[in-house]
């Protein structure tokens, strides 16, 4: 039985802000060849403010990488490498990590196995309501214990879970001083990471200062490397156009930019690393009593869509239809959509399912017209209302009556998780790096007991997931992909487009993880 993530996590997963702690990434490409600046300050633009730096909250998880370490790290090719742990092993129900010696917390105290076990236990306790931690940890309960003599931390789950190294191993570890006073973590950091938070201003900027003697970063990275900044200053820049202007004028050194503003940043010698995304993930409300409870109707509506046209609208140019529910680079990602999405004559399929249409009238079945409430929000992406509009036009041409509604993000979340008043919702991909992240959205109870807001019931998916949960790490990718294929064949959901955003660097080079999060020890500042 899966532990239900807390309500605060709903928005976090929808905006994909909290899942970048896991996965893979790449190094930035740059024409920068100037000498390194030793112990300078790098200025980073963030799209939103950080009201809390507690790494276990939905807000603090995004900034945790500067001040907190995890037991392991993931390289650009998906390989698991050292972090706080020098070695590890895992099955589907147990994981053990051996700590590297000499790790210290930012207050100077040595990190012990008991301290790590305490952090895992605290973060995993549902009573603490830690949304950021829940998006990283396994979706099954676990217990942690420590052996300080051998420096070993172990965890045991109550049910099989295949990615223990990539979940337990990637949780930011809060030191005992922080767990003693959790409320202090909103404005101060208590970790083992390469930087500490030394300045906080409501709404930004935020400043981090490097730690001397740090030598346990990803795969042994240290803070003694030439060119590593002594200070990181994070400013809040909500608009992509403003961030682009600041990059071009040298007002910031690193920023993530998406949309048409990317075109203005080419051929300026900036470092670049692309971030894969899925733009638009469409769910169909299958709860009893809704029209789309009927799988034949769902399949016909999907078959009627121009996927290439939708992708072009979604990315604002020449788009590629999405191949999977997760972005390229996610664990077990594969090209699944083309071979498994319904491909049929939509009008003929509707007639076979009992829908009729006279002249230019509406589609009807048993005397009831087909009426769909299609909702979306520009807060989840500026192109999504246009994607929904194109869907509505194509389904209207088929004979459906479509009520197209554009909502604020809170109103959209309310419709999805409380009122249930929608038939189709065009949102954004949760962007999970692991296939297990999607399980609560495609199975299990509906709100308020669960996250299955579309009421998906797919026995083939459930059976394949049960099998995949028995397989360790990526050995089960074939089974996970068959489970995804089952969802696509049943038109349980539709991913729209594979997209890209880009992290740019002015006089800097760096590496990123899955989701575009910077690796702090990789940042180098140039003259």
C-alpha cells in the first residue's frame, strides 16, 4: 500500500519543482576560455522566491543542493557515484550505506551513522508532513538503523520498492543541530554541503558562502578546486525575458530560460545545458458517471488529435510529440507513445461505440450529447491554453460540445483534487525521474484518500507495476515500460510534447542534474 503524499506536494509535483533531486544531467557547453576567477561570487537567477530553506519542505528542496549532501549522487549518464557514502548495496526491501570518514556538519560536528539514520527517520515520518522529502523518499514505509562502529546506515521497507538507492540515497541529510530545532531551518542551514546560507532577505537575494576543507562531494569533489566561487548569490527573477536581458548584460551569471527568449541568447558565447521537459500531460476523468469512463470514447478522442500540431503549439515552434510520460533522461525512459497510442478512424470508432451524429449536430448516445469540460492553466506553462484550444477545435469538429476553461493554478488544483468538475485537464508533466513516481496518479484511491484524481482504473497497469516492484533498480525497466504502454493503449493519459529549457551561463561553466538543477561543486567562474 502506497503512503499518500501530503496535499502540499500536489502543487510541487505539478510544477516539477521538487523532483530534480534525482536523475541525471550534463555539463555545460561554452566558448568561455578566459582564466578562472578564484574565490569570486557567482550570481544566479531563480524563477521564484524561497520562503523556507528547510530541504524537506516543498520550497526548500530546490535550494538544498548548496548546503546539504546526500548519501549518493547521480552522474550525467545515470551512474550512481559516491556522496556521503563510499559504498552501498540494495535489494528491493533493504539498502545499506557505508559512510566515508571525515565528513563534518557545517557547525563542525562529525557526521555519524546515527545522525543519518535519524534524518532518514525524521524525513520519512508522515506525521511531520514534509512534502519535499516525500517527493524523494520511497512511497512505502521504512525503518532506518545505524552502526556507528562500522559507519553503516541501513533501511528496511515494509513492501518491495525497486529504487532504494536512488531514493533513500538522494535525500538531503540534515545534521542533528537542525533536527533539534527544525523551525530554524527556514532561515539557516545545518548540513554537510559545500556551502552554508549566510544571508537571507525575504523575496531574495540569498547568499551562500563556501566551506573550507570540504572533500566529499559527488564522486569526491572538493571546494579546493580552482575557479569555484566563494559566494553564491541567488536573486529572484520571475520573468524569462528579464533573466535573458540580465544574462546578455552581465547582470547575472547563471539562469534557466525557456520559451522564445532562448532565441535571443544564441551566438553570445554563453555556456548552455539543455533541460528535457514534457510540455503538457493530459488526463481524462474516468470516474463513474463521467463521459470518459468509457475507454472506447477516450481512445477515439485521442485518435482524433493531430499530435504533431499539438506539439508545435506546445513548444511554440517545430515540436516533437512526446514519447513517454517522463522527460528524456528519466530512468526507464523509452519511445513508447507512437506504437501504443490509439490509431484509428475516430468517427468510425465512435459509431461502433454507439455514438451517432446527424448533419452538423452534436454527438449523442442514448439521447445524451457528448459534452466535455476541458480545463488548463497558464500558470503551468504559457502555451497550455493554446494546446487546449486546438484540442477543443478538433473535438468540436468531431461533434463534441467542449467547454474550454482557463483557470488559475489554485482553481485547477481544486477541480482536480476536490470538486472533480472536469473531463479533460491539460497540465504539465510531474517530471518524475523514476517510474514509481507516477503510480499514485494512475492507480489507487481518488482524493482525498489518494492522488488518483482522474479515477484511472487499469488492471493491466496495476499487474505490471506489481511485477516491476519486485525487480531491483533498472533491471525492471522492461516491465515498467510495458506498464506505461498499457496506460497509453487505454488512453488513460496523453503526453503532448518533448520540450527543452536551457540553463545559461555568463562567464561560467557548470553541470546540471535531471531537471536542470546545478551541481554546486561543478560551478567555475571565469574572467
